[in-house]
């Protein structure tokens, strides 16, 4: 039978279906057995839906395929005390996302929506002469160097496996715009690693595919950032806002962590070039760091991500690099061409104002419901 999906906003008549899916979601999320007593939660959920659907505190949608129920999801709205960054105190949670098991992992109606940028908060922040002195730099990177436990996990392994993993790291490190780590973390490799760790640590430590993938990706990112910052700091004034203590880059200016809302925008405004070097596991998507820099009116050079080319005019609103050599060339060029650099930053800011505000993101979400 051909799939024919119908999306329906839930009403009072759908409360039984909503409560049923809520209990299924809670059992799965909390790993509860089928015989666990959920009668109290079921009763309270029913009362919640009756009140919240009527008042608008909660909206929910049900999905049917040729009349058969296959999924649900909702948003709960609430209010807290007003704050400087949220004067109304209004907030929302996406809740009770459910898909029938036979419809999962099929990419049904899946889409990508980039994150939003807080332009209204970041851009109006002004910088003083004291700020320029404190945060000014030719190049800045806000982010960690990813100090990892890679050496500790590699030390007990046999020479072959250590060499194999080093080869995988070296290969992935050279590839921008492609990601193949999971393909080389095989079942046999994980089995051999755990056998070694069983002897080394008496079974107290075991690893799985995802853990080793993240470990390797973090190590690649650490090496990449270390190499980039070492290269650039040998030729330019580079500031690293990290807070990590053991930063072995002699010429870099090591700075502490900064406040996201009050200090970070000043760094982006006062730095001539802001870097974005994504963690290797971030295969797709527009990094939030890129949007934050642009929303502050800063100039950014980022590693290439496919979605950047989809949502921005590369070379006109944002600059991307494909390898370390190209990054060095671009940094050197734009440090020498201030007007061009400012024009690109201005166009990037306008793009964010037009397409990446929170209001725009919410419009897209609500239009798709």
C-alpha cells in the first residue's frame, strides 16, 4: 500500500491517543518494563491534556498513514520570571515525540533546519576603547582544544591496532568535506580493543563504536586546532578563549572562558578574523559559532560545511577554507584588505538578520506543522 500521511492537530477528542503515546514514550525513555505501574502518570497526563489543550499551553499533532496512527509530537509553553535576555519569560519545550516502530529510521518527512542567531542580543552590544584593548586581536578562536584521553586508550593496544588507528586519524585529518571514521571502526577492532582493556583494567572499561568514533574525532580536532593555531600564531596576533590550562602553543595569547552573552560578542566585534574549526563529528549543518559571529557583526573564516554553501554566498557573506594552507592564505589576505573584510562581515550580518532570526525559524517550524 502506498504511504499517505495525514497530519492532524490534536483536539479534545484525541486525548486518549495522546496519553497512550505519552506512556509509551515514558516507558522507552526510562527503560521501564511493560508491567510497570503507570496508572498515576496516565491519570495526571489525561488531566494535563484536558487543561493544556483548552488553554493553549500545549499543542500536539498526530500523524496517520491511510488511517492508521503512526506518530505524534507536541510543544508545551510555559512562563518563568522575566530576565534581561528574555523579558517576557516565555519558553517552550518540544515534548512527547513518538513514531511507531515500523516507521522509524526511514527518513519520513525529515528535513534540516539551521539554528537561529540571537541578533537582537548580540549586535546592539557596544564596545568601548577598553573593550578594544581587552578583546582586540588579529585572529581569535573561541573554543576548546579538546584535550583527550586518546594516549591512555592507545597505550595498552598492540602495535598493529595503534598504527591502524593512527593511519585512520591521519587520513581523516586531511579530508575536508568528507567523513569516513565510522567505516573504519569495525566490529573486530572493537572486540580486540575490549579484550586488551579487559586484561589491562580488569573489565572496568569497555568501549563501543560511538565512543571510539568520538575519541578519534576529538583527537583529530585537537591536532588540527593545535597545528592551525601554532602556524598562525607564528605569524600573527592570535588569541585563544578556552580556559584550558595545558595549551602548548608558545606564541598564542591564552585567555579564559568568556560569558556567552556579554563578552563573546565583544570578542567577535573586536577581532579582525574569527575562526570556526568544527569538531570532526559535525558532518553537516551550520555551526552555531558561525551564526554567533555573524550576528555580532564579526568576520568569520570557517572550515567548509556543505550547508554553508546552501544558505550563504561563499566569498561574499562568509569565507571558507578547504585545508590549512588555504586557511593561512585567506587569513593573510583578509588581514591586509580591511575594507573587503568589513564588507563581507556586513553582508553576512544582513543575511543572518533576514534568514536566521528566531522569529524566522519559528515561522518555518509552524508553517511545516
